[in-house]
């Protein structure tokens, strides 16, 4: 326990020195808070139409601080609700992919031999399939729903983490504590779940931080194509798609959701880089030198 606490303390010390990661984490926390509580301070709802303010420019006097869209709906409220959907898709789809990838990679790496070879060849076959094309096919055949977006993106985005976890597991399974567990008669499943997977925490945390923006970008691309969330719900990708069509006459319809989307992607990437450096003992050693 002391060793674990020491590693966590060292990681936090290294992370606290990374200004880009800290600023990004603070910015992301403020954005999440704004997305969650922001609509409560607006007199408008997500689908309420202000017939006197169709495609109106931003103004503090009438309550439309981000302006309105081409249907007279408040863009601030829609941007906040869109942020909820985009962040939820990013987190849930990433959780699905991590659960599948960690389980699959840990089993493949620990079992080894023919089982490992067969499982990884299956991963290679899936790698050969066009990712976005597969997701689009699922959306077309099974209909467009927020739940299907979670499943579709998460179910085909686990290949990278499976390979990473498999490589780490090959190294971990040769450690003394794993040999001791085998000698003590602990079952393979318990060894994987209690001894292998907990030691993959650092890799998984970094992967999550770097995958969330990727998933948000995929959802935004699907929404940009019209295959994402459907009205009256929205997401940043759907708002960017809508704003792009009105860019010349109403540039604020594109500006605000695009800024929120881009800021989120940058923040998660900086946070992921910071976590990767903080949880990598080699990087910390080089930094101390």
C-alpha cells in the first residue's frame, strides 16, 4: 500500500508541474459545470422558439447571449445541452470500449500460446475493416438513437486498448506476485481480475483521457453527416453542421459550438499527455535527471 501511495504521490507531483495539463483540467471542469447548470440561468428551453428573434445576433438585452438559430431557438441553451450529449457520448462510449478492450487484451496476453494468437488475429481482421463505414452501417440498419451511438462507437473502438493491454499483460504475467498466486492455486480468472487488471490502471487512465476526444470527434462527424442525435436533442457536432450552413449570414451559429468543441478536444489531449508523462516512471526519471 505504501508503494502504491508513493507512486500516486510521484505521479501527482509530476502532473502538478505540467501547466498545460492543469490549465486544461481547470478549463474542462469549468466547461462541464457550465454545461450542467448553464441552462438553468436562461429563460428559454432547448426547443422554445422566439418568433421575434429568428437568426438574431448575440445580445445581452433579450437574453440570447449566443444569439438564436434559424428557427429562433436560443443558441446558448442548445449549446449547453449539446455539450451534455457530446460529453456523455465521449465518456460512455469510451467506457464501453475500455471494458471490452481491457478484458479482451488481458485474457489474450495472460493465456498466451494459440489462444493469444487466435484472439489477436481476430483483432487484425477487425482492424482491416473501415471503422467509420462500419459505424455508419449500424446507424443506417438499426436506426439513429443515442443508445446505438454509445454501443456502435464503443463496440468498434476497443481494438487499440486491447493491443496495448495485451502487451502490458505479457510483461505482468511474469512477475513474482503472479507466480505466487498460481502456486497458491488461485484461478486464472481471479488472477486476471485481481492481479493483472489493477496493475493496468495507469495505461487505462491515459487511454481514457486520449480516447474521449477521439470519440467526441467521431460523434461530431456522424452528427455533421446527419447520422447522430436527432431533434429536439442536439450535440456540438449537429450544431456545427447547422451553423456551417448558415455561416455567411449568421456566423455565431457556427462560432460558439465550434469553440466549445475545439476547446474540449484540446483540453482532453493536454490532460492525456500530462497523465501519460506523470504515470510513466521513465519520463519522471528523465525529468529528474
